């Protein structure tokens, strides 16, 4: 759980929310300590944010360009994330975890815009905690339904989700290639 969430927060295009949702049903039968799982996920969210904030603060726009280069939509990433951060400021850190792409770029933008460390930490902690608790709560609320789905469709569901993720990444890759080809023409 810690490693998966950490890798997602570092910028890899892997979804951590389904894993957090799936962890919550394990708590009632005593297979997992839910408080410990939430704490681990929260730490895995905060550590990369501090890392990206520091890099943004000391390396500037080059870090944002690097982040956008590894994202699924690199062509509009820099402009879109900067506009959102300029428009909503520090409050964008509260919802950044819910927006793919922004969750990794927002901390470095806070560093680039020279946001005070204390202010960044407060809003980033609140946003990270809000995301972890919300996603885990969804799994806890729907634990019975998730268990029934897992028992009935478990193997097929994993295959469909993995195939869907691979198809989405392939589609984004094809779109990017087409866009670059049109630019060259």
C-alpha cells in the first residue's frame, strides 16, 4: 500500500485510489488495521509532495516540464496546471489529489511560486488527509458490495481494469503522436 501510493504520488501513471478503496473492506474482519493503513497512505502522499515542493522551489520551471513530460497529456500539462494554480492559489492544494496530473504538479508549482513552507505544509497536509480519508471511506461504506463483486467477478474485474488502463495509456500515446505529426506538417 505504501509503495503503490508513493509511486503514484511520485508521478507514475498508476491509480492508487482503487487500492485504498479495496483496503477498507479488509478492516472489519480484522485482516488489517484501518488506522495504520490510512496513516501509511497519508505518509506516502506527503513525502513526495515535500520532495516536489523542494525541487520546484530550487529548480523552478524545469521540474514542471519534467513532470509534464512523463504525464499522459504533456502538451497541455504546463499551461493547464499553471492556470489552475494561479486561479485558485493555495486552495488548489486541497483538491489537487483528486485531479490526475495536478496531484503531482501542484507541490512543485507551490515551490515555483515561492509559497511559504508552513503555508504549503498546512494546505498539503489537509488536502492529502482529505483525499486518503475520502477514498478509504468510500471503500468502507461500500465494503459489502465490493466483497460481493470480488467474489463473483474478481479475476475478470482485474483483467478488465488492467486492460482498460492499458487501452487508455495507448490511446493517449496515439493522440500525442497524431498531434505531433500535425504540428510537423
